[in-house]
């Protein structure tokens, strides 16, 4: 097989490989982490809910949520960090929920 016959299949392969490399570099630049190398963290968005308490133990958060549920208050728990639980309720129930949470043990804020 003469050397000239290898140029025909080798050319498109090289072009496709270069195109894929350029595409990979662009995707890494566009969708990679910020310049610092650490992943970007979004600020916490509670949406329509109101934060009523921050607790340091998961068990305490579940217990407070049960107390709120017994009082007819819908709530949810968000875990923004390890050893941190945030109790969220709807704004119309926030005052009653804060009153119940004020005397609850294990509450950080």
C-alpha cells in the first residue's frame, strides 16, 4: 500500500480529533468551576418559606417538626451544612411556629 493512499483516511480523522479537542476545551471553560477552582455555591434560597429556627442536631429538627405538625403547621427541614438543620414554614404560620420553637431545646437561633 503506497504512502499516498494513507493521506485520504488520515486527514478526516485528524480534523475530527482536533474539532473534538477544541469542543472539549470550550465545554470545560464554559461549564467548569470558577477561576478559584472551588465549585461555586449558590446563596440559600428559601423561596416562599420563612426560616423559623436553626438547630444543630437532626433529631432535634425532626422533633420540632413533629411539634409543629401536631399544631397543624406545615414545615420542612433543609440541611445547608453538616450538623445544621433549618426549619422552614409558610409565612402565614411563621408567628405561631416561632412561638412554639422559642421554648424548644437545642435551638441555635
